[in-house]
């Protein structure tokens, strides 16, 4: 029997996994809606509190830094207390932060409560991912990733529109009202719908030294990268000092983790796998490709085309629809054939869908740009799912928490870098031009989109090193059949 005649059995997701996936994803909607809605509300909050940009940015920066501090802890927490308990605890923390943010009395209290929200969000997403992968036993990872991606897809579609409606008609505090019912529903659902944790026989020990190195390193890198756009480059001490300290701490962690006899906070030996390392490189690049352009797109519509924040959100909906259209296909194709071809096709679609924005002027047809966003979204929908499927394939149960932490770190760093670099490019192109010069504004965004396309092309190179996992499995199945 030849390998091409061997067809892998089509396995269905078990009812237990399906129920847990639905329950878990309901809770995940809260932080993903919150972050996209808050982006719309930042300007209104600053105007109401009479706060400048240098202070108001800490509403977002504090949230991101808190996430950075707790993400390295999430791997230990899921192994020590179980994914279900960690997930529920993260929801409680996020709910408390949302209620307090809604009741905040000044900018200082709002920033503090946003930090509390960020801590909850930082624990939630890795716990979600680890729980579903472990429940599935590592099978049907493509379809599992397609489930995990649903909140990330709905956030960009509904978040800006919902945020625009709320800010336009209600107080900015109403942004946090959305989180409260979601969390109140999600917590009892999690108690009912997620199976009891099967804890590891050996209790995970808390790697104090590792966390004291890794968490500040990650947070400082994110902070330094976020400051690039504010200060227009890396020459400012506000940028290069945190970046240098973060890199030094990360290097110290690498030395420590490779030499310690105890289980480290993040097991770097996972990166011995070429496929895992390649997947993480692609996750960083996909963060750049996704987050950077998603920041620039609404700004193009508002600043170069003069539309409102709400209308800008509406014109971005086709991108989210495209992401939803390819979600199911990408998961099934990655399970069936491996991730390489899915990632290649997705990157090509992203580049093609971004190209019209690299030429868009002050009068480019909105419908044409909407069609381009549909194509770009279709590429993005397959990209993350296929890369995550590749990253988690073949891991042992005790490796999954470490892998979830690592993939979250690399994707977050890539997203922060993409946002910073594309914003900086646009600002640099506007130097010497008036904001009222709409042609100059449009051109500045054109250059940023060219950078996004450049990163997309670069991502094609590591994609070629992804393992064609399923073909190897079919060859093994063929040789076993011949032996019989």
C-alpha cells in the first residue's frame, strides 16, 4: 500500500472538549472586547480628565505591563493548581479590576485598576490554551486552535464598533459594564462545564529566581518597545534603557534556566525542536503583521479619509469576516496536512490584501479597500491557527504549560514591536508636513503598510522550515502496513 492511499481517520472533538471550549471562550471574550473598546475610549478619557498623552497612555501601558509580569507565572500556576482553578481565578481578578475601573475616581486609580485587569488577562489566555490542549490529548490541534481563536477574531470585529457606540452615547465608564455580565456568567459556567483538574503527580515548585528574571525581562522589553512610537525611535533613554535591562535579564534567565537542576519557569529546552523554534519566530512575525496594521488601519480611515471612529470601525468589519471565513478550513487543513502550506497560503493572502493600502490615497474607493480587507482577514484567520497547531504538535502533557507561556510571550513581543515600528514609521514620514495635508498623511500610512508587507514577505522564509508532520506520519503508517 502506498503512502498516498493511507487516509488518516477523521476524529471528532469529544463532547467534553466541545463543552469546555464553549465555556472557556465565553470568559475569554471579556479581556479581548475590553482591550479593543478601550483603544476607542482613550481619547475621550484624556479629554474628560484633562490629562495629556504622556499620562493617559499608562491606561494601556499599565495593562500590558501587568500582563507581561504574570504570563511567565501562568505555566507554574496551571501545573500547581490546575487549569480550571487558574482560569476561574483569572476571571475573578479581571472582574474585580473591571468593577473598580468603572468606579475609579481619578487617573491614578484608573491606572492601578487597569493593572489589576491586566494581571487577570495575563493568566487567563495561557490557562485557556493549556486546558483545551490537555483535554484533547494533543489530538485535533488545528480544530482546537480554531476554537481558541474565536475571541481574538470577534474582538477586532465587534470591539471598535461597540466601543464607538458606547463612547458616543454613554460615559466611557460604560466600557467596563460589558465585562461584568460576561464574567458573572462565565465563572459559574466554568465551575459546571470544565472537568476537574488532573494535577500532576509531582507538585510544581515555584521558580523564584526564574520568575524574578523572566517576568521583569518580558515587561521591560514590552515597555521599551511601546515607548518607541512615543519617542520616535530608540535613541531616547526611555526606550533603550528598559530594552537593555530587559535583554540583560533575559540573557541571565537563559543561562540560569539551562543550568538549574529544578524545573524552570519556562523550559527553554523546548527550543531544541526546530519546529517549535520556527513556530515561535513565526508567532513573533505574525504579531508584527497583525497588530501593527490593525493600529494603522483605523488611523488611515480617520486621519486621511476623515471618517469618525465609529465609521472606521465599521469599515474594518470585512477584515474580521475574512478571519472567520477561513478559521474552520485552517484548523482542518493543519490537522490533515500539516501547517506549512496553510501558513504559506495565509501569508500570500495577507500580502495581497495589504497591498492596496500601500497605494491608497485620499479618494481610494472604500468598497475596494473593504474587499482587500476581506482577503487580508482570510489570510490572518489561517495564519495564527496553523502556526499554533505546529508549535504544540507532539508535546508531552507536562510540556504544554511551558509551550503556552513561550508562545504567548513571543506573540506579545511581536505585537508590541509591530505596533511601535509602524506607528514610528508613519510619524517619521509626517515630519515637516501639516496634519491638514491629507496627501502627506495618506503617504505616511502607505509607507507603514509597505513595512507590514515587508515583514509578511520575511515570514515566508521560516515557514519553509516547518515540519510537514502529517506526511511523516503517513509514511510511518505505510511502512507499518507493508511490514504486516
